[in-house]
C-alpha cells in the first residue's frame, strides 16, 4: 500500500527504510465523515453552507482521524490568521468578578478548538487599552472579534467598524444593530417570565434591581419587567446596579428604605441577587417566606447561594458557539444578522 492510499495514521516506509506515521489529510476526514472534500474544506474555513449534520460528522471525523490543519500554509493561502479575538470592553477586574464571562470564554475556545483555530483574549477597558486593541486587530493578527459587553456609547465599536474589523456582539449592540451582528437571549421575554413566575407565587409588590441601562441586558430586562407588571408598575420599586454583587447590596438597601412592604425582588444578574439576599437577611427578612428573590444568568453562583437561586438561564455554550459560527460566516462574506435565543426559567428555593 502506498503512502498516498494508506489509512490515516498508518505506518509507512520512508526512503531511508524507517517506519513513519503518515499525517491524516482532508481526504481522510472526508472519507471518515462520509462527505465530500469540499464540505470538509468549507467547514475548516468558517462553516458556511455546511449543514448541522455534516458539521457534526466532520467534527467526529477530525477527532477520529487525528487530523490537524497546517495553519501556516493555510494562512499563506487564505491571507487569514486563523484566530479570533474574545474582546471584553470592560475593566480587567470585571473579567474575573463577573461569573458570566468565564462560560462565554470557555465556549468560544471550545468552538474554535474544534476548528483548529486560536482564540485570543483582549481587554479594552481604558483609552490606552482601546488604542492598543484597535492597532492589534487592524494589523491582521486575528480575523475578527467576539465583542463582549459593549456599552451604547462605547467608542471602541465605532473604531473597529471604521477599520472594517468583522464583529459579532454578545447582546444587541445598542444604537448599532444595523451594522453589527449579534447573538443574544430574549432579554425582555426572560424578564417577563420571571415576573410572571413571582406573581404565580402570590407576590404583589415586586421590586427590580436593573443592570446598566446602556447595556442591552439592563435596558431590555427592565422593559420586560415593566411590560409584565403593566398598570402595577411602580418606579419606586426600581433601583439600579452594575451587575456586580456590591451594587446589589446598595440597590436592595435603597429599595427597603423606599418600600418596606415589598415581597419579591427580581435582580437582573445572579451576582446582584446575591447582594440583595445579604441585605434582606441583615434586615431580618426570610427568603422566600417574606421576600422571594429571582436572578438572571444561571451562572455557577446561583446554585451555591443559600437558598439556591431561582433564575433565568442563559445558554452560554450555545451563545458562544453561535457567535463563532456567525463571525466566521461574516469573515467568509456572509451577511450581518442577529440571532436571539430563549432564556429558560430555573426554579429553586429562593422563590
């Protein structure tokens, strides 16, 4: 059997008589997956026009054969870096403080690893970091960016657009949804479902701790809360936070001062819900007997709170995977579009 026809991973004789292991090729992957060479090539170059079934078959075949692309050769041919950036438009400390970023980062890394591509982590929380990031991206070190936590007036987005950097935003990019692709959960719908759940438990004075109103989660979760309450909406029952635990502490204290008769609180993040629980306990309020508490995200924090937190689950792994697929489609010439996924209610002991 010749080296060109031997099965992937087979040992073949070299010109010196030594036995070597042949490196698997795209043809080997195609044969193992039962698809054409072109389908494998399209998958490796972004996945455009590859069906979900074919995608799964190719991914299995890559693992089975041990195929690895020659990234340097591919870069020379395509002019691409075969890498994407996970770009956080927040101060560096938020990367570790916010429990939602880790699962998004992990999901993006896994989605790229299956395509034998690299993920670069970039943070642009200061003007200098922003300047450095724009220079790095525009130099072609990566092919595009997964934009995380972009505020409405964030100048970074406009800078990246002006340099024609392919982008996909996690969450609707406020004020730029016609120019920037996005993947998000149904923020307003999730908030409506949480309020409906709290009402179904007999709660009538339902307060809310919002996220920043210049982020889509802050704005649209408040919108859903207001819609579901309708004529029962009371602005005195709304306080604002920044998604962090300490802001939940401050906001909950404000709400108790304004409305001592509140019997439920919906926090727009699990971290703020944790802060709210701390304040309620200090005030002698039992959870959920006196005050029910709901959150949003279903981060790892939620199940470890006391009591475990009822929350709206974001499918972080699906969000990351869809962001990667959408960005690779855009890089390959696809259209800018938005994808919305449902959030799901997870009921635990806090309500």
